[in-house]
């Protein structure tokens, strides 16, 4: 049985003489993802965010000398609900984006890396923008997410020859108590995945962990636990970066604050779906890496940032649960 959706409708009229206001409001309603039932009648699935957005537009319309009414609707039968839902089909948008991603992949070997990074960021932003107004996501969104993940991985491989290549296979669950007071090793001059992985190890897995910073991965002694390089004990698996692999391995992925951190780490390390706070964290970590003379000092300072980020996420999650 189909589940009926509740809807919000914005019914407006604007003076024909105010072309500037008409264009501004039309663009705003389009960016919100409104469906158009007819001229001057717009539709959104009912939600608090949708109600707030429509109320803001209604206020602007009235200020511009027009009329605006917001009403709640409910489909009377499944067929009508399907008609409304089709107004929000984003397939055509995803098709255009898929063509751009395919073209990017086809020309990647010949592209300038800096230009490629800029283009991939733009494609990721476009995907995020479409996803934000894809109120009834389906297979098209999933397909684009996979294509974008592939593009991100291929660019990462082209940009960073020393970055680990994803291993294949199932991630084995391990007990934290079996990994105490160990020596952990990774490549020196850490970046975000190695920084956060080292923080995670010392904060949640092995509080007495000691770290070894390797000039080359092959310098890793046999009695140490390597992470984030090819052949390491813990490294990329499939689409997961090392931080995510450690979360899964040691049964930490159910911590919502760590899961949110994983989304930031994933985006900064290999790209994919953008996270709002990622850009600010990237700037801070870049400056920190330039300023710190060695990886021990870098980890000490980065740990403060990651502790604060974890605390913020934890507090926000607790607030949502109350």
C-alpha cells in the first residue's frame, strides 16, 4: 500500500510591473526544489524546513506588493500522490551530471591535476545541491554517488602516487584489549587520514600507543602495526579510508560523533560528498602542518582540534536526542 505524503503549497501572485522581484523569488523557489503545479502554485513535501523556507518567501512576496498563502495538502489517493512526486523527479539533473563525470574520467590522464581537482570539487558541489532537493531519492542518486566515488579515487591515485591503494575483502572485527601498548607506524608528514587515525588510536583504541613515522613504507619493522600505506595492517579497504576502517575494525562506528568525523575525513582525504565544516578544518590542518617541525608535535596539536570537534559533535548529538 502506498503511503500518502503530506504537502505544503505556496500560492502567490505578484505585480507584473515588478520584474526584478518576480525573478528573484522564482530563482529562490527553484533553488528550494519546489514543484510547480501551475503558474503561481508551488509545492514541497511537508517538513519544518520547508515550512520555514516558504514562510520566508511569502514574506518577501508580500513586501514586494504581492499576495501569498501557504496551505497544507494531502493526496486523496495513491495516483494523485504519484503525480505530485513526479514533480520532484531529479533524473534529468542526474543524467547531465553523469555525463560530466564520465567526460571527466575519460580525459583525466591528460588533465592538469590542479584543474582536475577544481572540476571534481565543482561536480561534488553540484551533486550535493541536487541531492539536497531530491526529496524521494532512488537508484539514479546511488549511481551518481558511485560514479563520483570512482572519479574521486582515480584522481587521488593520479595525484598521490604514494597514497595507499584500496584493498579488497571484508573488514575483520578485532578486540581493543588485544592491541594495547603497541607501536604503530605510518608515513611521515601526516595528512588528515593519518592524523585522525593516530588520534583515534591513542584516544579510543590504545591509550599508551607509541608512534613511528616512516620515511618509506618498506621501512616499517615487522613487530609494529602499520596504518595507511599499501600492505599495512590497517589501510584503505574498498571505498573506506583508514580512519573508517579503524572505526569498523574496533567496533567504534556506532558512535555518532565519530561517524560524523569519518564523513569529514573521507571527504578531505579522497573527496566525495562535501561536508560543510571540512573546508575550515582543512585550512587549519594545512597551517598546522606547515608550522609543526615534526609529526610528534603535529599530532599533539592536531589532537586538540580533533578532541574539540569530537566534543562538539557529541554535544550536538546529545541535544538532538533530548
